[in-house]
């Protein structure tokens, strides 16, 4: 079986200073990316693996160039996970 690596972040009240804004009384994990045997998967495959493993995947804000993504981050945007400003973007380039 080829090596599989899930990339993501744990978050919640017991992990982050402001984690209570995401999960007031617990923790979770959100999936960013998946690499299988040196190959990065397409986003739809990452979402499929997340669904099959019951792991939430990072919300897609849009498909942009890197410079457009930087501009979105500079201007700010609403988080799809909670009511506080998002920490950043995960880009699918």
C-alpha cells in the first residue's frame, strides 16, 4: 500500500486561544490536502476522502491565481466556519 499523508489542522477550545469561537467545548480536525505516494490529490478527491473518513474539509472560497488569493486575504472575507475573521486561505493552485 502506498504511503498516505493527510494534511490539516486541529482546532477548538482546548487547542487554540480563540478556539472557543469554532468549537466552544471540544476539538476537531479539518482536512486541507492529501498526498499519496508523492502525488497531491485534486480537491474533489480530498473532499471525497474527507467524506469517507467523516473529516470536515477546509471550505473553498474560490479558484484563483496566487496573486488573486493574496488580494482576497488582504481585503478580508467572511469565515465559513465561525463568526470571527478567518486565519488565512488554503489555495488550490
